[in-house]
C-alpha cells in the first residue's frame, strides 16, 4: 500500500502573548493512499493543527512531513501554495463559499489558477463534479438559495474539482442536522470508493468515527 502522508516526530509550538503553547508533541503517523480516516479528539487537542500541517497551511516547528512523497517541511509559502492547489482539497464546517458566486462559479474558482486548463475544460470539470454531488439542477443558485446540506455538497464538488490526491475535511458535519450529515458522509464514502481519493477528517462526531476505516485519537497534542 502506498503511503500518501507521512509525519516523522512532528512538533508544533505557538506563541500566544508571553506564552509558548505546544500544540503537537512528537507526532509520527503514516496515512495510506485511499484511506477514509478520522482524527478524533476534544476541542484544543491539536486535531485542527494536525490537519493544517497535513494541508500545508502551516509548517512544523520540528520534524518532517511528506505529502505524496515530497518533503514539505522546508518549503516556502509559494511552493506550499502550489502543492496545496494541486494535491489537497479542503472541506470546512462553515462551507466557506463565496456568497456572490453561483454554485458552479464557486466550484470553478480554484481551477482558475490552473493555467493549463481551457475555459471549456474548466466548465466540463465543474459540471462533472456538480453532477457527482447531485447538484446539476442547482448550478446557477447562489449559496443563500441553497440549504446547508446543498452548500456542503458544493464545497465537496469544489474540493474535488482540482482532482486532489487528498481531501481534508474539518468537522464537515458540524453545522448539519443528523439526516443531512449522514447523507454527506455517505456521499464522501462513495467518492472515496469510486475515485480512491484519500479522505482525512477532524471530528468529534460519533458517526464520522464509526464510518471511518481508520480512527486516530489525539489528546493534548499527542496521538493516543
């Protein structure tokens, strides 16, 4: 099995005012390509920090991180940004959609930085992924015309449109009712099965933990 994410003795410290806060302490972790994995832990346990490091939004204070075989530990922000754009998709609990853009424009937005794609190729990709998440009929709707579950589906389509190896989902069911949350989870599981896209969740939702094929628990910045 190919390892797509590898963390070796990773530490992450933050300075808050006068204080040094250790968010992660000596975390080593391998994640296999195609995993459907949950990182679970209470608020403040370090799970969002861990997700941000895997997502190349942040860099470790100590230790090494390999994403898809590339050492990302010493990269510049620009290099990280390019790697992020092509390798990693993000799904947030607050959806993070642009309110002034339609569903299809929101999905197209991250593709605009891929200069090798023509306008036609972008459109084809947008319609393909809106179809996968069952929103073809709503492509011209703006976020305020969509339900919470539909917005989250747009966010999933946007994350998938760049055809990333890894999708990181930070509490993706937190703002959804029980039934909608289950539908969204099932959709992500189906995508994981069909496309072998690696999904990594941070969560304290019991359903996400139960559906994951691998569960990692974190407390006080350490894997337990």
